[in-house]
């Protein structure tokens, strides 16, 4: 799939076919995630791939944002020990944490776009019980789950959502200037 | 009266514990999530509860039909706030009629 076509066709898919996703495809998706840009090339991300039925069911029960039944879940985490300012002031540490989350978000978008190459649907989920997920996945204290990406073959392809036009969100050279002339 | 074996009781307990985990996670999430998530969380809690009752053979025609209605419309219920409101109003009328 061409990149721009993929960008325009990605949807938040919530309902999936009851069909397993091949591990090789999931690993390709994860590899795409790791090619995301990262400030200072720190790469603060850790991904936990969950495919077993019982584990998926457990995560689902603690994740109200998951409505359908995905075949896999990628739990996208940040490694607090890889904070850009791990030994800095509190203010710097918070800035480092923001950078980590920005990096992780870009990695997740890479993964969701790569999934389209395999006709797979994805949905980024933030509505999950963080403490419970940490417990279920046996995450150490320095690994914090930030986003779940559900993956599966779409049962229902959501319709195109309304998007703000360029005129509404883009200014040229200075804020408030709406033409590029 | 149902006569459940120990293993059946354990399985049923597990279903309810999973249900409770969904409710607790929803309550925790809704403390910081957008308030419009609340109605859909509650409606899906209803769906999960009916599924549990059905698995325990505690069936009811109205509840079975409600489960079908939610399942068949869940995509629209998620995406269309007005549709969700009308759906909840219609089901409220049906329940009131059934109970009166």
C-alpha cells in the first residue's frame, strides 16, 4: 500500500474477525515501530506482544476501551530508566518523560500504518487499568504501559471520520495568516 | 433451582470476577476520561452481565433480545451519540413496560 493511501485509510478498528494473526506479520509491525524517530536516539520504548487467548481475555477485562476481541495486543511501554534526563532535575525529568511519550506515540503510529500492509486493523487504546496491566504482564517498576494497540483482521471497517480542513489548522509563516502568498 | 458442581461454581465465579474487573477498571478510568465515555461503558457492562446470565442458563426473553440489539448495533452505539441516546430511551420504555 502506498504511504499516503495508508495514511488516509487507517481507521480505529474495534471489531475483529475470529482469526489469528501470523507472528511473522506482528514482528514486522513491531519492527516498523522501532524505526520511529527518537529524540537523541534514546529509543525509550518496550513492547509486550500478547497473543494467548487467556492473556488477551485478562487484558480485555481490565481495558474498558477494548470493545471487540482482537487477535493480538501490543502493550506499548516506556522504560523510565531511558528517560532523557534520568539524572536531571525534577523539571528535566518531566520533560524527558514527555519526550519518551512523544517517541512512543510516533512508534505506535508506525506500527499501525505497517499493519495496513497486511490488511490488518488496529486501534490505539488508552482506556485501560494501568496498575492491573502492570500486574498481569509482570512489568518491573521502571516499565510503564502507556498505550495498547489492538490488532486483528477487521470485521467492520469504520467509515471515514470527519477531519478538520487545512484551512482550519494551518497558518503560513505566522499564526493567523491563512494564505501562502 | 440450579445444582452447580464445584468446577461450575469456580467457572462462574471467574466470570463474575472478570465482570467486576471491568467495572472497577471503568470506574477508575472514568475519573479522568471524557464524561461521554460513561454511558457506553455502562451499556457494555449491561451486555457483559447478560452474557454471564445467559451462560448460567438464567435466560429471559427481554434480556436475550436486548443482548441481540446491543450486539447488532454496537458499532453505531460507539460512533453515534444521538443513536446511543435514542437506543437507551427505547430500551428504557421496553423495561418499564415489562416491569409494569
